[in-house]
């Protein structure tokens, strides 16, 4: 009788342990069941306030160390501005380009149409580069590049309106768009080991490295009204989007604000999800005001 009682007690304890493990790892189990697709958040999706993206699920990480945003002097500056205007809006335009990607939830194909004059592309390709931390903003605020980013944002908003996306989903579609460019190292597409591209160059070539896609995404999110930063490592660059504690994942605190990591070099990365090799590395937070 005593042995039977002990056996029942052991069974109850084992059941309690199994339930506790399932509860502790329920997020990972849900991801495995759904083939690593996104699962419904434990908390209801909240609205997005200015400069804040809320309601995303991801892994919770400690805030990595960072270096303060110190400006670096640059040997590469160029004040020339092209005497061009954007060539049409690509409606009934025989030289317009279509860029198609898979929407963030994997259910649709999304397409943006734009046209870039070859001479305009060659002009920007021939310009000297900016490398100082406080100079990366120039790739975004350059007047002609800024107009192209406006056009991309307008197209993304039209897609969001048509599919009735929430504000958070609009952000994720912008991320999915930038993650869809072909990744190539600078030294394989240019004669330089480091060569940040203007958005016009990236859109024309449809390929670039981490700096190029991060600059474009930062410009898009900034135009959409969010607080953004570039997250710069010694050999890598990503985007930080300003958010609060309702977002899960890796963030970098700078002057009291959290900027959540966004990887742009490949498809499928969630906001707050960071590649393993960069988790413990220091990074420079370059806020694009």
C-alpha cells in the first residue's frame, strides 16, 4: 500500500514538472509546431504611438553594450547635387522597373514600380562616399534620394491600405521589402571593400550589402514617422527602431530610448531578433534625427 502511494506521488510530481516545462518553453514549442512562423502574441496587439512599434513577439535578450555615438571625421565629402528630377512615376512607362517580394506574413506577393534614369544612376555611382557616423544621414536626406524614398513609402502605404494592415504590420512589410534585395559584398560589386550606396544605386542594381539595405530601411521608417538609428558593428550594420517594453527582443538603449534591432540582409528576421554572432558584440548607435 505504501509503495503504491509513493508511486502515485511520483507520478503527480512528474506531471507537475512536465507542465512547468511546457509553460516555460511554450513560445519555442509554438514556433516548432508552426514551422518557425509567427505565433499569436500572449498579449493583445497594442496601438502604435509616434516613434514606437509595439506588439511584436521575439526572443528576450539582454541589452548589449554599446559605444556612444561619436562623430568620425570623414575624408569623403561631396557637396555636388545633380541637376535632375525624377523621371516619371512609372505609369505607362516602358523603362520602368518592378520589384516584387513576398509579403511579411508569406501570404502575398507585393510589387513596387519605379523608374530610375540611367544617367541619374551613373551620377550617384560616381559620387564620393560619406563614412562619418554623423554623415550617414546624407544618403537619406539627399533631395533626389529623398524623393525616391517618398515614392517607396507611398507605395508601401497603398499596399497597407489595400490589405488593411495595422500600423505594426506596415512596419513589418517595409522590413520585408528591404530584406528582399540580393545580398552582395562591396568588393564583389564595386572596386572598394567598403562602399555605402545611395538608395538610388541600391534600387537600380537591386542588390547590396548590410549598409545599403540598412540605409534604405532607415530612410523608409524615418519617412513613416518612426524614431530610427543605424546599429553599427565593426563589420556589420543593421537598423534600430525606437520602441518600448512591449516589444520583445534585442534592443540598444541610447539617451534613455530603446532601439530594437532589425536585420536587413536576409528574409525572415523579426524585429528584435539578432544573429547569434552579434549578440555579445559592442555596437555604435547612430540616431538619425
